[in-house]
């Protein structure tokens, strides 16, 4: 089995081990237990992960109940997991999700609480997306703070009703601040809070930036150290965001009508100073993120977008981490399964490359990277509520690990049906959906089993023949086992054989196979887990927590069948 050295011993063996990693580490297939297993040190924590690694813990695998399954007799492809090369310890903050303030009080919904606790996303963001820009955390409905206008400017300068939201609202359809904290406690998750930056723009006080920063600092005081991660605003560069354009006739501190990255960066410093002072009063440490764009703006993009990253990076030098959002596929496009699945690795790497290049160009250090909203924009074929969205989720999380992101939170736990153009992981129970309220969508099952079958260190993998339709992510447990997430993106079944470097298989391996309902290779609203599916027209097996794994003894070879458009999660004993 693989063990990780530490302390003085680690520094003494580092040079020797690294020199022999890929050349002399033995390769094992099946029950071959000859050779020596070497001790491999953990690599340094990447700057793009940083403090998000603080919550990392060793994982121990517990074998699930199982039924015997005959593995395939042969395999055309070999997947080699190389435990002699640790890519990174896996950040515990990569499986996060987003709550929002229109998905119920949550703590009043025992079924939803049960699913959330089982999923264990680790991070749950609040109050969610664009509404954070008009959200007043400590106010009751109708009691908005002084200096908030009744109407706000849209991107074209038209005045529209502000539509403010309130953290003190206890109506059943929304989520109050108090119940957000209760939800975190009851589901054993941690928060990331997006404070209202836009109030610094549209506020009519003599010093609107100071007023908004004071409001944010008061939330830090109320929080009392329960939350480590904070964001200053949400997509503030966007023409759709409150505060992008302001009515300058109401402004008292000479702000321009249109926001810029430089202005946001200067305001960020005021927020960060106020919030850190509040945290220091409590003897707590918090981390505050600044918003960046995740890709090169198009030629037709606004001047705000084109200059955003340079301005933020110049001014917001005190940011603890960088925030990006991505919806991976082209906006409002009827993307097909191959297009959606291909976006996972291409876009994840492109975001990291772009942010790294922007920081370098600005002579700013690379800092931890947080993808605090992500999903797909594909519409028209109910892609968002399909098993393809689940496959995409596995690929994205795998690529986030491989590219050493610090944190990620998928958008979102519950949304609105909109004929299947619904990002929600759970149904709100709209009649048109044909789902019961809080029924998990397919993506839930993919993320649940991934979380259950992934170790604590990512290691290198190779697929023989460079088959572009097979993606593989391997991890080791501190207790010794090897976990694998195998994605067959193609429409043809593939049998694979597992091989290992610096890992000796034990007596047995276990796996779960997730496929689209009815064997579909298009978009299916069903997911089958080891052949078990939902009773209705959508979702997955009701008894997912007790569903038995398939298992086989380790013999001369370890083989797995990957059906068309499937994901297989496997763990091999050491």
C-alpha cells in the first residue's frame, strides 16, 4: 500500500524518490504482488489551491455491501493508475454547491436536508448569484437601509423597480440568513457568503462605499467566525448586474455611470479593510475573494469587460483569492452530448491558463482560484436535467482536481423548471416537470457516488491508445486503496483493464455503473445505478444510499465494462 512520509524523513527521501518515480516504480496487474512499493511524498500545495487545502483530511475507505458481478472476459484498453506520481492532495472544497433565496427555508424540508447531508458538498454558497446585489442580510421585508433608491438603472440607463430581497424574510418560499446557518449546521457543511457590493454603487449616502462596507463588516460580526470564505460582489462587470450602471444624479461621491475593474478594485480595498477589522475583533481569520473574468473578452464585449482583469489586479492587491464563474457551453445553444462533455477539460484548463496569464501580465501573484458558479448553458433538449449534465459534472470536478483549483461550487441546489432548462440539482416540484418536490436530478447521483468513491490524493492516469472517449481520474486513500472515476463519453461500449504503478491490488474491487435510463445515449432524465432506476419518469434509484456495489475478486487481471455514455466509480483494495 502507499503511505506518505512527513517531517524530516520526507525531506531526506524526496530527491531519491522523485528520481526513481516513473522509471523504477513497478507496474502491477491483477494479483501480481512482486516488487517494492515506494513511499511517495506529497507535492507542495499549488498557489492556485492555497489555503483551500486547510480542511484536508485523510480518508479511509469502508467497503460497501456488494453483490458478485462477473467482469468482462477481455479488454481492448488499459488504464494505468500511477500511485508513484501524486498530482496533488485533493482540495476538500471542490464539491460545493449554491443555495439561493428562492428555494424555501430548507430547514423546514426534511427530505431536502437528508439529501444534502448524504451529498455532503462541503461548501454551500449564499445568498446566491445576481440577487446578492440587491440583498440586505439584516433587514426585514420593506425595511431597506437608508440610502437605497426605489428604482435602479439597467444597463441602458432605464430606471426599474429595485426588487430588493431581505435576510430577515421568514416566508416559506425564501431562505433567511438565520435558516441558512441552521441548514449548514444540520447538514455538516461550510458556507461561502457573497456580500452586496452593488450597494456601494447605487447607494445614495454621502459615502456609499463606506456604508456598504460597514454593512458587510456587520455581517462578519454576526457570523462570529462560522464562515471563512467571503466574496465581494457577484459578476459586477456584467451588464445584467445591479450596480453596473448607476443614476449619477443620486450619487454623492462622484462615481462614474458605468463600473470598471479599476473602480471595483479600489472599492474592494475598502470592503476588505472593514471586513478584516471585524474579523480581528472576533479573533478570527477570514478569506476575501475578488472577481475576475474567466476568459478573453470578445471583440464586441463592453469596455468594462475588456479592462476588467487588469483593473482589478492592479487595485485589489489585498485579495486572498480570485473568483471566476463559467457555464462551459455556449449561451442558449442546443448543444449535443459530445459538445457538452468536451467542454469540461477544455474550458477548465483554459480558465486557469487565462487567469494565470492575466496575473502575470499585471505583475500580480497567482492566488487560490475559486469557481464559485459553474454549470452548462445548453438549452432546448432538457440538457440541464439529464444524465449528460451528471457526466459533465464528474468531468468538471475531475479536471478541477487535475488543474489544481482551490474551490468550486456548482449552480445550484434548486432553481425553476423552465421546460427543463433548470440548473437545479433538486426539483422544486413544478407540475410540468412530472417530479415530486426535492426529487434529486441525475447529476445528484453522479456527484454522490463520486464523493463516495474518491480518495484524498489525485494520482496520474494513462489510457492506452489515447482513446479520446475515455477519461480517467485515479486517487489513493490514506488507508491504502485506489479509487477510479472512469467516463466513457462515446456511444460504443468499451472494456478496460486496470493496471497500476506503485500499488499492489488486494483481494477485491468494488464498483458502481451509472448510465442514462433505457440505455439512452442522448439526453435522458433518468439515471440507472447498477441497473437500478427511478420508479417515475425522471431521477434515479430511491434507495441510493443502500444500493449494493458490484464486486469481484482480484484475479490475474482487473477488468471493467464501460457501457456507452457511462461513468464507472471503482475502488480496488490494497
